[in-house]
C-alpha cells in the first residue's frame, strides 16, 4: 500500500469569503479574503479548504465539494426577510445573494453544511426565518460584541440528541462577536443551543443530515476543534456515499 493510500481522505471544504478592498505589501485593491482562522481550523481538522469568492462562484460548485462552510461577516440584508433596515445594519448585497444561493443548493444536495455566525443567520433567512437586527435593542446588557475587534465569550446549553450535544456535551463556551441574532426560526430548523438570556446559539435541520448553524465563532478557539472535526467526518462520509452511488450507477449502465 502506498503512503498516500494509507492516509485518510481530506474532504474538499468550500468556504465563502469576503470580496472587498484590502491591503497587502504595497498594494490596495479589491480582494477575495477570509480570516486565516477558518482555513487553519479546516486544515487542522483534516479537510482541504477551497475558497469561494462571492463573485463567480455559482451553486454548481456544490457538485465539486464534500462540505460547505458559510463564514461570518457583515449583516444579512433585511430585505431578504421582509424588514426595514436598522440604522446600524450594514449589508453587502452581492455576498447575501451568493451565500443564500449556496446555502439552498447545499441543503438540496444534502451536502454537510456548517454555517458560522452570519452563516447561521443566512441559513435561517434562506429557509424563511427572520433576524433581530440589533441585539442590544432587545437585550441592553448583552456583551456579544464587547468592543470593535474584541471577541466576547458566550456560555450555552445544548439539546440532548443534537449534533451540538454529541460533539460539545450538555454545556459549552465559545468566542462570540455579533450584534444580530436569530429571531423567528425557519420551519425546517430547530434550536439546539441557547444562552441563558435566550439568545439562539445553534440550529440544526429537522430533516436529518449534517446541517449546523452556530451564532458563535468556533474558528476562534483553535484548541477546541470538536465541531470542525465532526463536520469534516460528515464530509468524509458524504464523499464515500457519493463515490458508492457513482460506482453503482456505472455498474448499471
């Protein structure tokens, strides 16, 4: 057996990115970018990262992936859930359209889907849910975004039998940074983790499959890769199943 054959398959994981002005070296220009913590977490958990800019990545890319991560970022445009914009809402329409379409395509294909912070909000909105546009309006004492560029910490409890509970146990803490949160939960999702103040911290699909949306930022805790490792294992299993289906089809041609 060759060395490459003895190594576990590293599933191809799509990660959505920003597309905006950035600076590097002597250059300042538009760039597709993503915090390296996401890439590091995918690699450390056993996956192969594939960055997906919100320009030119159409839903057909799903056919080439074993799993998809909808990453954090700016607010989701309230027009997607029938609301007027809050004074503090800042959205990027091109990224909204991209992430919503990829989320729906992943759900239709039963592709393992890990939606983080903004990603969890995208997941809920894609399936018909709504958002709280500014959490401090509802919870004045909340500390989910302590200061610009400073992560807070959230403690939450999980629902028995959920993906969250199986990987994190009944209670966990995680870094957080958000001023929006899930409000009306889509019918195709159910809540599987909550903070003590009632803030929804995780949702999963009601129809089975590996779909997890988390309001917190697990990629900011490199010492705790449990959610990423569970996701990568689901992506590896998805790849095996797809290969088996292809072989069976070929045998019947």
